[in-house]
């Protein structure tokens, strides 16, 4: 085997490994149980205890009577986050009265700037009833890890004007907190509304 063929084979093997690792991280591949069979359920989501934009402690149990649309982002995001929240808002407007069975939730990944008062102003720009959640860095990290959400501060300096690198995923969760499906900030609102309607 010449060096060129070897390099191609090595790169192909590495690509397969990376795809497998990403699929496992996102819960698309679950480890086998004791009987040797996987559950077939994505391991995305979990309990959280955070503070809402009104200063009240909130957990996933507070929304157990409806579907949840959850997005992790930050209010100072220049484009992706407001786009995702507008997609969510537009989809809920399309649903009309049925939107009362869906709770839109915005969870910040930037607690240093997204305090309760600031979140209250921010979520007011979107669908009425959207809940903004913040909390300690540890509490937010735990919630993000449960949803397999990646984020980090893009600038390690001390400036207050920084960006955050992060996943951009809209999660649709069942009333019991289990994962149903997910979307991106580029999903057409009508499509998002159609999928939500099927789970109502």
C-alpha cells in the first residue's frame, strides 16, 4: 500500500470515528443495556433548577402540563439566537390557540450578563409567555450538559463585549421532560409548527 492510499484510508477511518463520537454525544447512539439492546431513546434532556426572568426558582416540573420548546443561547448574540427565538415565536403564532399547550423557554449560557432583570427585557421581544432562565454557572452548565449543548466564551479577555460560541438547537420536549425532536434556527416556522401540532 503506497503512502497516498494509506493516508486516504486513515482519514476515512478518522472521519467515521468522529461521526460515531458525535452521534454518541448527541444521544443518537445509546449504549447497550444489560439485555444487550439499546433503549432507542435519545439521551437528551434532564432535570434543571434555574431562576426565571421574574426572579422565581423554576424547574422542568413547572412545565409538566405542556410541551416545551427549549433554546440555549445568550441575549447579546448578534444573529443566531434572536433568529432561533423568532422562529419559535412565529411557529407558536401559527399554532394560534393551541400554542397555550407549548412553553417556549430561553436558557442563557451567559449568566454574567444575562441576569434576571436583563432577561426580562429580552424575552419581552418574543412570544408572550416565553420564559427566560438564568442561574449560577454550575447550574447552567449542568442543564447544558443534559441537553448535549456546547458553549464557551469566544474571547478569554476581561472585556464585557465578547461573543459566545455555542450550539444552536431548538429542542422539542414532551410534558414528562423526554426528548421528542430538535430543529435549527434555520427551520421554517411553518415546518416547526407542523411538527409541534403532531405532538399536541
